[in-house]
C-alpha cells in the first residue's frame, strides 16, 4: 500500500515529487546510485543531463525488473547533480518514468561524482508488497 502525503501547510510539488509517502509492504529494495552508463560502461549523453537522466532511469528500471518491482513501488529517491542549472533537465525523464506516482525526493548539488563525465546520479528505496 502506498499513500501520498501532501500537507496543505507546505507547497505541493507534484508532479515532480511528493512531500511524503506512507508505505506498507513486506520487502524493501535499496537501489544503489545509478549513473548514465550503458551495459558496456560507456557514459550516455556526455554533457547532456536529460540524456543521462533517461539512462539513469533505464538502469533503475533494470534493477526494478530484476526484483519484480516497478517505479510505482519507489517511495524515496535522492538525486545528485553537479550543477544547479541541470534541475530542469531532470524533469522529462522523471515524469516519463514516475508518471502519476512521484516518490518523496531530495535533490543535492555536489561538486562532482565518481566520474567527471557523470552529471547526475539517482538512488532509490522501494517498498514491495510480497
């Protein structure tokens, strides 16, 4: 079960994310920070945060698929970007993959990631019913 929480006393950020998620389930899935690399470990979309975000979420989908889960099961993400101007470039892919089920979300601007070509990294927590 998943219930979105959006108190009237704070701004409603949807459709980008939800202020809180009340979740019940039997299993937790912790997804390591995913970056914009393909199966051959090549950076996809060098210099393009939108292309990298799309690849990040494709990689996350692969982990979800392996666990028998979906993006609707994700209750929390943390997104790391290397430049605050990249914020808007995240939204098309996020809306595509999360749709009407945005998770609780934290965005952090960092001075760098594990590879200088990485512009974005996203980690997630999912709650699975069975």
